[in-house]
């Protein structure tokens, strides 16, 4: 008898990242195989080619804002859908070899967002240290462990320090105590059932530049009593001053008023990319309920949106 399939989830690795910590908390007691990948692009590629069932990546930090490699990959390079979100409180640590002293540190390694989250600490306590970017916080910690030098340190999670046998030189060095990061669970095409407390994410592209186009987008959403939770412009990489708008708002594509706003925006703008409808963070207990009963009109609507995508 075949064993039941264990869900495979690719995440930004290596072991010890905040992404892994968030995934562990998110999954709880549910069995899964975590697959660490070196970059966000690798995580998403794993999902597209079927090596993993889901990808788990950071999308937004409460201090530094959007994780643009994730957002741009979702907008421009991959056709994946958000299945769930999770928010993890983040505490950054200064990590170094056992016995290292603060005054001996000449270089600090970490993910760019992590370095920015502790900018004040670095300016005050390590003003002469050289800063170096890595693909993840855990990669920085592993680099310090491999170097076996008292002169370098990493910014990262306490878990990573424990995994790689290093010391936390100074704990909880975040510039802001309310530091937290939002993560997304992505898959190829499954939409969770509506829970009554959901979000929908879309990207609005402007086929032609029109005066008041952003105002029109906002009016379409507001006129239906929909709560806008995030709005961000991103350059389309096709010319100076040409932007698209990434939007999160309350509601689920199974609901008629959400279908209406997406349909009307697609008609007005020329193309809307659907990134997913999924439970808001407060409703994570519902995230495992896969779509089996969603209105057939949803599939028709998504087909219309896809067919309106401009050729490149």
C-alpha cells in the first residue's frame, strides 16, 4: 500500500532562516517536507516545475516594507497564486564565533532587509564595520561559522546561531521592537475556500497612460465597500514612468462584489493579474481547505483575465 503523499514546501534557506522559523510555526503539527532553496527565485521555480507543492517566501517587513525580489517575481516572472499568509515577529541577533568580542568585529554579513532593520545599532555600536549582503540571514550565519574568525559577525535569528554553533554576541538588536515579517504560501493554481475573513491580491497594469487612472482604480474598490489593505506601485521595466499597481484588499474572488471589481478593472485598464484569494492571517485555521466548491464563474473570470494579458 502506497504511503500518503507528504506535502513538499520549498522555502528560502538554508536551515535557520526566519522563513524556516515562520514555516515551522505556520505548519504546526501538520506533516510536511521542508525543502531549503538558496534564493527566492529558486523557491518559486521549484513550485512551477512541480518539485515542490508550495513555496514559502517573505513578502513584507513592518520596518523595511516590501521584499521586492518576491513581489517582482510574482508580478513579472511567475504565474503562481497565494494560498495563505503568515506573520512572524522578528528578533535580530548579532552572531559571532564563540569568544569573539564586539571591538574585534570588522565586517557584518546579512540579508539586505536584516541589515536595514538594525541600521541604528550598526551605526552606534559598529560604525567602522564593513557591511556585506547575503541571500539570507542563515546564509550569513553559515558564512561566519565556516570562516572561523573573530573579526566577522552576522545578523540573524537565534535559531541559526544554535544550528551553526555560534554565540549571540548581543541579543534583540532591532531598531524597532514591533519588527515583524509577512510570509506567503504560494502554489500553482489552487484557491482556498472563502472563510468570511479573506484577502485578494491583484496587479493592475495600464495598457495606456490615462489621467486619473489610479483614482479610478481606487474608486472601483471603494464604491463596492471593499477595504483596501495595501497599495504599491512597481516599475514595469518597460520604460521610465511606466508603473503597475500591486493591490491587496478584503474579500474573496468567490464573492460577487470582488468578481465585479476585478472584471471592471480588467475592462477599464486592459489587464489585471490575479495573485490569489486567501484567508487573512487571523483566519489561518481555515487555510488547509482546498477549493472544491467555488462558483464556476470564478474559473470563467480568471480565463477572461488571462486572455486579456498583453503579448510581449
